[in-house]
C-alpha cells in the first residue's frame, strides 16, 4: 500500500482476541455451514480481478484502472510450517507479490508476504479467519503499540513508531453483482484499522485509518472488495484519500476443471477447501 499505510493482510487480520458474544437485544449469531467452501485454495485455482483506484485530495481525484490475477501456486515450508502460496500479479496496483497462509480446522493464519515490510515482520504469523463462521459477529484483531513503522515520515533520519488497533466483523449475507455474475448470500465482512503514528522528531502524533468491505461467495472465494484509506500528508494541511476496488472478472477453479465467466455460477461449482484470497501485498 502507498504512504504510511500497512499491508492489507494486517488490516483484515491480527492477533485474535476472541469473538464478541451477543449483547442484550442483539441477534443471536447463525453459524455458516461448510465455511471452508468460501475459501477455495486448491493448487492451480486462479482469479482475475478488474481493479480501480481513486486517489487524491478533495476536488482533486485521480482515477485509474488495473488488472490483478491471483493464483494458488503450491505449498512450501516457512519456519517449519507447511503453508499455501498465493501469487498476485498486481494487487492494489502495487506490483507482484507472494503471500503465505495455513488453513486448518481452527481457521486460517497468515505467514507474511514477499516482498514484505518491517511492520509486517513484527506481526506474523497471525490468525485472519476463525472457524466456525458466525453471522453477525465481530472480534478485536490488533491492539499493538510502539511498533517500528519502517518509514521516516518527518525526514529526521529515524523511523517512526506506530500504535495499531483493528477489528473485523461478519456483517451478514447478501447478493453482490460483479463482472462475472451475481452471487446470492455472499458473506459481507468489514474490517477497520486505526493507526496512531508518533513522529520521532518532535513527538507529534498523526492518525490515519484503513477500512475494507469485502464479499465472499460460496465455492468461489473473494468476489469483491472496497478499501478506503486516509493518509496524512505532512506539511500539506490536508489528508490524502485512497479508494481501491477489485471485482471478480473471471475464475478458473480446481486446477481449471471449473471455469467461471460472465454468468451466474451454478450450484455444482461449490468447492470443498478453504482460501483467503484477499490478503496480499
């Protein structure tokens, strides 16, 4: 991601503190059966996304498009743990990257990316999805302080420190339409991250945020996300706003045995494994 913002993987996941139970007057969460089919991760699976970025300050917005192809390339060991490798050609229009995940009955854990960042290396590995999936529900992802941001924003020769807080919620299920088709009962997830950066030069504190809404379709995985960032611009007297959208345009699943194009998928395209296709960069 641009500026001082951190990895998308960090935005929507963290050191999970636990699910929040329903309070008085709140709906009792419903457990989504076969949660794994929302995260297909078989080797050879491939997703093509059409992307758009709107970036700038108020009344000065630059709009551009891009394409990103995400593919499961196989498995490898990291720190003695067997992980699944996702290769993305251009996530968020930031160039190619590999990302590493491990899925088991408890959920999905993120093991970093290549190239990664200084901040990311202080956090991995961490859980990004916990099974079973319950709707509605939410959990605290991160509450970390005094981390090395890895960036020198005030140009005093010293990297700044940052406090990070993040939460994620499963908001519900709803229909979503993307270039490849319409998916009923897609899971909508919402993630929110707040950043408090401490400048090393004079101790000034600046804030930023990163929010994401994403939709996961049964048997397909990630079909759409919208990410919004607010990046403080030191000395400019204003903030820079960034909105990134990726929508599924085409998918080749189960090593190419199932192919989705511009049509509504059939019921027999349900897959049995699990994937978190979003967390890359």
